[in-house]
């Protein structure tokens, strides 16, 4: 009886492994399709971003979406003076695309510098 139970367990495990292999292949195909579509999407976004005017004004929602941050983080960045807003009225604020790009360049340069300092500390 023990031998038959072991055989059944091994067969079940074998079937489960085969199912997992099939599922893995399906996921690999999906991943490949997604990566190919994201490459084409990134090419399109690069072309669109090159067509954008640097002096174009953006509202807070557009800046949040562009930077991928929330409202409070944007307010913190403004309070630190990293991005200078343009007050249109008491409640309305706009930002130039050039100032946003300057902020992005500044933070990317700081990140690269921090990485260099981090790795030098481990040598």
C-alpha cells in the first residue's frame, strides 16, 4: 500500500511540474510581448518629448504626472526651492517645462554622485 501511495504522489508531483513548466512558458511569452510593446512605446514617448516646447507652462497635475510624484512631494520640492513656480493667481500655479527638466537633471546628477560616493566608501 505504501508503494502505491508513493507512486501516486510522484505522479501528481510530475503532473504539477509539467503544469508549472507550461505556465512558465506562457508567462515568458507574455513578458516578451510586453517588453517589445514597451520598447515601441518608449520610442514614441521620446519622439513626443523632443517635440515639446521647453517654455511650455504646466499645471500641478501635469507636473505630478510628468515626475511621477504626489502633491505633497511636489510641495516639498517647491518649499526646498528646487522648482520655482509661476503664480498666475492666488490659487493657480504654473511651471515651465525647462524648470522641470532642470530639476530632473539636478536630481539625476545628485543620484549619480551619491552612487559614486557609496561605492568608494566600500573599497
